[in-house]
C-alpha cells in the first residue's frame, strides 16, 4: 500500500484528491497539510469526523511524524519549488499539480532526482483528455502552422497562461514551421488584445467564475479550419491521472514533466 500525504487538501482540487485516495484500496492517507489549519486531526472536521489522520502546518512537521511514499501537492506557485527540493532531499516521491515552475527549475529538479533515482511527476494537467488534446495538436501543427491557443479557467487561478497552454505551445513549437502570425502591420488598440506571444503563436487566457479547466487549440489555413478542444466540467476528471501518477512514480528514476510520460 502506498502511503500518501496531500498538501492543500482543503482546496477544491485537494478535496477531490483526498476523496480519491480514501476510496482507493491501493493508497493509505497518512497525513495532510494545511498551512492555516486551526485543528491537528481530520476527525475534528465535520466532513471527516471518523477519519484519524493528522493535519500538519509545515513539511518539516510531516517528516517528523510520518514517512510518506508520495506527496501530492495542489497548493500555490510561490512555494512549490522549495517544496520540491525538500521532497527530493528527503526521498519522498512528488506528484505535483501546482503550476508556475520555470524550465530551469524543472531541469534542476530532474537532475537532482536522477542523482537519487527518485521518481516523481509534475503535470500541468492530470486529465487524460487534455494530454490527448496536446498530442492531437502536435500532429495538426505539422500541417497547420497558423494556430492560436485559448485557455479558460476559474477566476481563482493565479497563473496565466495556464501550465497546460504553455506545455501545448512548447510541444507545438517543436514541429511547427517558424512563423509570425497575423498581418505585419496589425496594431493593438488596447495592449494585450492579441494575447501573449509564444514564438509567433498567440495564447489567450480567460478567467471567469463557473469555469473549471478548458482549452481550445484553433488552427487556420486557406479555406479551412481545425479546432481541438478539451473541457473538464468537474475536478473528478483529473483523478484518474493523479492515481496513475501515484503508482508510476514509485518505479521511475527521476521527476518527469507531463502525464504523457507515463501513458
């Protein structure tokens, strides 16, 4: 049985993940992390009244009390790199859904984890459909170099563009013929109207209440268009990918980026 700690368990993604771990016989929840928690055990919370699992405020408290195999993290971007360095140092397998890491930080984490043969997962999106969307977009980009990406998320998301949109753009850039899109004399009447620029591609971010996670990759060519879209209507859509990652990281020898690495 894989022993798991969940950081950010009180958030919407953390709540869904906690329920998934509790329902899965392969996993044992040995602790949760909530920085501002005023209670020390989950059984003090009404929704978990029969669950005897400790609540920690810091990662240092966790390793003094329990020895988890896997640390699942759905917190905020500001501290995730420091957390990952800590997990690698203490031989805990990370499964990270928190975005905002730079390419240099990811590269360094892969090097450090490889030195210790410690498997881990950093995924901009745990929905299997979102991974397929990116793979389909890579194929389409070989023939349609004119492309724009529109990502839509709930209004509590802190980073823009999303990790999924960036990952899609980076993947497309590997096969797409270099091209600056749009009219060479186009002018933005309001700065940012054409979106963010990534190697000539445009990325647009929408933040509205009521949304979960959605992305559309739109291609255009002479006389035709192609749209590839993925929608997560509920956070349960991510749970199959999280569960699969918790299993697979136990056999990997470094931190990998993207769910497609284990599918």
